[in-house]
C-alpha cells in the first residue's frame, strides 16, 4: 500500500484529512524556508541570552535579509505587497530591543522570539482514523505537514491528482508544510486549475519561489482556470512579496462578491470570504 493510501483520513463532515506529521528532520534543513528561519530566530535568542550582542545583531541581519527586509529585495512597494507582515513586525520589534544592564531585555527578546517561532512553525495536531476513500463528494482536502520529499514519489502525486480529479467540488485544498517544490506543485496545478469551486489554496511553508508565482499567473490569466479561487496562502516560502499584477488577477475573481479585498489583504491572506462554504 502506498504512503498516501495509508494517510487518507475521511471524516464525517466530508473532509479528507491527512495525519499531520512533524517534518523537523535534520536532513536538507536549509531547503525549507520555515525551518531555516526558525533556526535563525533561535540563534538570535541564544546569542542574546549569552550577551553576545555583535553576534546577535549579525544573526538578526541574516534573518532580515532572508525575509526580504534588506538587500536587493524590498519588503513592499507600490508594485509589490508583503506576504507575511506579522513576521516582519516581530522582526522589527526584536531589532528595536536595546540591551540594558538588567535582564529585562532578555525576557522581552525571548518572548518575541517565541512568538516568531510559533508564527513560522506548523501546527501539530494528529488524526487517528486513517482510511482510503473512493467517494467523489468531498469539499475539502487537507494534506498538511507531510514531507513529500521524504515519502513522496511521482506515482504518489498521480494518486493525489486522481483524487482531486474525482472530487470536482473541492472548495478547500491545503498543501501547507509539505516541502513542495516548484516542480512538484507543477504536477498538481493542471488538476487544481480545473476545480470550479476551489476558493482556498493553502501552500504555506513550502519551497516555492517566484517561478511558481509566474506559472500560476499564466493559469490565472485564463478565466476558466481557477475560476473561483479567492485566497492563496503563500507564507513561509522563498518569496517574501507578491507583485501587484499577480494579486490583481486574484482580485478579479472577487468581482461578484459584496466587497472587494485590498491587494495587501490578498497578499497576506487576510481577505475573508463572506459566504457559506457548506
């Protein structure tokens, strides 16, 4: 039995959930943006507690650069919008901490680092009932915290693709924290793009970069692809901002809604779909 056949879990609500397995392995650590950034935050905390201020500042600078806050990439312009403003705000607050003679600043540093680690890390819930389903009426596919690079294969992706193809009424597909690369997601995009009711696509915590944004832009330029997609969660990937032209393509799919979300809300995933998803 294949890995994914073992992990499909069908709930009474018509949702397909897969057991969330920790992907905190040491191998290929730095290939996963959220793991790499958590490591950087822990270094900042460690240097601070040991009062190694120059090293702490250097580690903070590296984190800022990795999050697109320094260097060639800008954290937001009139043509691009920040994907993860919450993390940016926490990093700025960490940078504003001034070491003092007492230890109060260390407590503040530890508290902010804890918040940032929590924000960057995946959830850790578990599902006990694991079965394979051939039903074709599922509305949600929640496939998160599975390390595709550890267990996945092209054959396994074909099984997921077949599942998506069989369930044409899927409204929510969450592939967050699965280590997806541009190439791996590309295997699923044709099937995802054909879903007429899909309005949420979760891709948080993967290894995606601007290449995926470019590929998805090509799909979004066609009204028959992702016709109802309103939210794409791209936090904790390699890219730190989304361009205006990409977000505008998503915004067009909100035109029948009562209110139109801002491009900033679309980029950060704060847009709210005010409709019944049942």
